[in-house]
C-alpha cells in the first residue's frame, strides 16, 4: 500500500472536517462544535464530547467518543475514511455515535 503524501493527507482531513462542520450547520441540532488545527470537537447537550483529530505520522483520522477510540484510514476505492478494525465508513460511524451519545440525528 502506497503512503499518501502529507499534503494530500492534510487536504483530505481538512475537507472531511469542513464537510462535517457544514452538515452540522445545516442540521437542526443542539450540537456545538469548534474546529482548530485539524481537531474538531463536537459538544453534546448532555456535556459529553466527540473529538475528531488528524494523526499525521500514521496518516489516520482518529475519533474519540464515550464508546471508545476509533482510527480511520483513507480508502481510495471508497473515496473516504474507513475504520481500520472493520472497514466501516467514518460518516455512518459518526452518525451512530451522535445518535447514541448525544441523542442527535444528523445527516452527514
């Protein structure tokens, strides 16, 4: 497997986090978020947080939630981030976490 360049990795992370922010802006939800330096922190109404952040050395996107920590690799075939443990896509996983942890139904 060919390792993607750091610039390509950073562009994909930035595009992904921006798309999530735009989806949250368009949703009628109580989720607050703050993005900075490749870290996107989502704050649930119940006080809990979901954090997405770039891990440049390993070229992964990491997601931290109450249910655990998950690592996502870029998949060229899927044109998206997939969980390294089972191949699940980032957006469906994040939607499930937001529904379970935050009680929010957000289309991503």
